[in-house]
C-alpha cells in the first residue's frame, strides 16, 4: 500500500487534506494523526475491521486495548454503560488534554477495539488537528501510538514515516508533540480508582479531583504471565530500542565510576550537560536533570537515536520518579525490561 503524506500546519488553510483524511477514516482506512502526547495510528473505533487493521499495521498483540479518542466529553455517552459524576469532574479539569479514562463499555464498542475487555479507554486530545479530524470523520477514533509495536513511540511525523511507510493510508504532519509521552490512564472501574499508566496529568493533580486515587501496582512492575493488560503500556517490554537498556540508580559520580569499568562502545543515556563525564562512551541525552517535563519531551527521540547510532547496550541515568518523572521512569522501566541496578546498594538486576 503506497503511503500518502498530508502535511497539515494550519487547519483553516489546509482543510482539503483533513477532508481527504476524514474520508479515508470513514472508509475504514488508517491515518496517522498528531496529538499533544505522541502521534497516533487512527481508525474508526466503531468499525471492527478497521480496529483489527491497526493491530496488523503495528504488529500489536490483539489483547492490548486501544484508546478511543473523542472530540467532546458528551461523545462518550453511547460508548459506555454509564457516565459517573467523577467522569465529568475529570473532564472539566483535564480535558482536552493528556488523560485517558477507563469505563465499562457499551455494546457499540467492538471487542476488537477494547482488546477483548468489557471496558473502553476514552481520551479527548488537546491537539486541534486531532479534534477537528474526529469531528470531520464523524466517529470516535481508536488511536494507539503510530509506531511498530514495542518500539519507542513517535513524537514527530518522521518517526511515523520510519516505522509505518507502506502500512498506512495517510500521515498528517502536525509538528513535534509537546508532551512527548503517552497520556495518563486511570480506571473508574475499581474502588478506589487507580492510575494504570502515569503521564503528564500526575497523581498529585488527580488527587485534587479524586482524593482516593492510587497507583496500580502494575505501574512499576511487570504483569504476571498470562495476565490481561487493562491499559496500553502495561506489557513487560515496551517503548524499547533494539539495544539492551539497563537503568542505573545513583549519583553522577557513582554512574561515571560504573561506566569506567564497562567495555568501550556501550552507550550512555544521560542528562544534558553530563556528556563530558563519560569519555569513550557514546552519549545520548534526554532532557535536564530535575526537569522531568523536559525528560518526557525528549525521551522517545533519545531512544530512537540509540538505534541510529547502532548501539547494542546502553546504561541509562534515572532521576527521582516524582510528578511527571513517574511517567518517565515507567517508560524507561519497560524499555529496559525491568533491568535496573542501584549503585551504592547491593547491586543486583531485577
């Protein structure tokens, strides 16, 4: 299938491209769309064959649920069995924006979209191109990250072109994503509600609306064998470059000393301004230390850069997982397959 690339920078001046993309979506085809988090591989969420085509294009396991994107909170009504008060309180505070809410699905949402679950994940993106395309298509859009399954998520159109050329019908170029990691996913189907995947809407922010919300144990641990993922991003290894990644906890001095004992050629994933400490080792940076927002924005591009350099193993500096840092640590843990070493402690990989 030949890929057509529609570059959309101003909706009003380039409306024809959005109309062509909307027509493709109504016909059950696949269109890559920009959002504020990462680029999404979109299809009609209510069309079972279109949802199945997303899994095929990405090479994604069919039990990994898709997030359904809507343009207005009221668009959720026919998609769920009921909308609790908490849904509207969350939507008023955080939508449009990088938050996904899981509710019990209605029969209108096919199991191909929900990953076989009785729940549906809903999000209202803040990117104007994404919301306008949902309106023009006249249907909610299922849209997981627009990358090959398991690889680092795409934060610019170029990443999508690398991964999905020949697998999709159109790519809308909306510039670089401003958030850089996927949305926060929370479920209202448990008591108390729980965060299943951290993102830019943090635990502290959510507690201002839902005081009893908690972090699910699966946020920082891998799922037991055979367990179904209740949310995208809960699989064991995810967001990963081809290189082996190991997370190192400790001071900059401890990190540098550890690297001195490693063979030349292994890579370093570190913070801006630290490269000079690792002479002889190729370095890739991902934001500034003590600035998890900048880390989130740079993380997936940095993981892709690791593969561009041809590195086979990389040691990654990690920072305290507070606020948005929880999202960064969650993505790094899965990129590393949960392999981490705490320097200055009893050193053992988990």
